[in-house]
C-alpha cells in the first residue's frame, strides 16, 4: 500500500484520508494463533513418527574381524599417510566392495610411520566397516 504522510493524516493509494491518531495496532486473532500452533505441533509429531530412531554408532556398523594394512613411502609424513590411506581404501574396495572402503567408517584406524633417511614410510591399519541400514 503506497501512502504519503500529511501531518497526522495518511492518504492511501485509493485517495482516502485516514487519521493516524485513531488507528490502533491489530490484535492477534487467538483462534488463528492456536490453529497455527496445532498445525506446527502436528507437523512435528508426523516428522518424529516417520524418522528412524537413533541407534548409535555401535549398532549401525558391521566390521570385519581383522585389521588390514597398506603402506606408502613419500618425502613428507603427511604425503605418506595420505597415500597409505588411499591404498588401503583402494584395496578394501577391490576386496570387499565400495561400502567397506570408507576410511572414516573403519574401526581402530591408525598410522605407524617411520623415517628412513629423507623418506617417510607410513602403514595405514584399520578394520573395514560398512554402514548397516536397519
């Protein structure tokens, strides 16, 4: 609504003058507010009813019984760790499938690194795990 101020009077887009002193703010409609709250509550109830329950990480993963390892030798330790991890992921993908090859899902994932002169060799060790949909 386009309005122009003219003292305490306002002139609306339809040319009707309104005295600002007599205008009061609109009170919220209690029925409308209650209706909105019921709708929001119903939406939340449905959302909670259809969402899966949180089971925790212990029940959400299936892991192999033994650790597998891969190694890499690079100039810097961070490079050797990254390469060893990539090799571990590649080996698990080839051996067990893509779902078993996620390093961040693996159990007891760790590195053992050793310097040999100007090179660093790192061994990536982990038990491959896959996420299980319940």
